């Protein structure tokens, strides 16, 4: 589904200093996979996630999504693909406190570049029912628990029916019990909905719950 071919990412620090964040990364993510990208702080995990999630571009190499080289897309086309193809889940939840739970979930639909073939409000209700947060639809994020906030964040990631969910340290701000519940939810989405899931983590016990571990150290795959 996603293929990286000899991807490098370099940053110009000043006139004569270049920092290399990613070194010759070649990687394939198959449709329906459930993987963990694991490595210590500063290893390049976030940079690689940003490239896989179409948030950043490689300095060298190719990134193909379903066989299409993203370098050939305009900024508008890339933005549309990112909005429809990838759902993001973050450690800090990244919810907007002045919007209700349901309004947060519906937010990606307001940026849709094409006509949505389903009723977003109805779909948001169905997802909230499934995730056990329907009674919180009109609550605000700062008035619900961390576990509920992460369920809202996952629901928001699902509203556009993405092919890929990228979860960046999704249990990092949660206690062990709640973190396990979130992992069960992500596993369920992979198994029952055939959504490809990539979890970015530094925790071995979280990575152990996935089908595949991808390790990165000092910008290179191990």
C-alpha cells in the first residue's frame, strides 16, 4: 500500500552543517498490516512517520502510495490524499477544547475536497456508539477522561474512512489499564475493519502487541 524507496531526509542547519534524520530507508507497508515503528528518542521515528503520513517530503528517494509517486502530485492533490487516505492519532490527543466531542470528530469532513458519499453526522454517531462515547457527544474534551479523549481522537481519525491509521505514542498519556483498552480498540479496527495500522512507540510492550516490529536507530532501519 505504501512503499519507500531509498528515502533520505536531510535538514540544513546552517551554511555548512547538514543534519541527516533518515538514511536510505526502504520499506513496504502492506494493506491490512498492523505494525509498530519502534526506536529510542531521536532515532528518526517522528520524521519517518511524517513522511509515511504525507506530512513531509523526502530529500531523496521515492514515496509511493498505492503505486503512485507522491512527488508527481501538486500540493492540493497531496493535501486531498492525506485527508482521505490517512487518519492520525496523537499522544496529546490534539482535540479542540472549544468544540464538542462530536464537532471534533466531524472536523476532518469540513476540509474534504470532494463530495462525501455518506452522512457524516450519522457516521459520527455510529462511531461514538461503537466506542462507548455516545453519551459524551455534547461534552467538551477538557471535561472527559484521557481514555475518552483518545477514543474521540481515534473516532476523528476514522470519520473519513482512511486506509491507514498512524498512531503516534497513542498510549503515552494514559495509565496501563486505559492504554490496554486503546490497544484493543486499534487491534479491533485492524482485524474487523481491515484498516492498516502503524503505531509509533518506544515501548516494547506496546510493540509486542502488533504483528510486525520495524526498528529504527540513528535514522536507519535495523
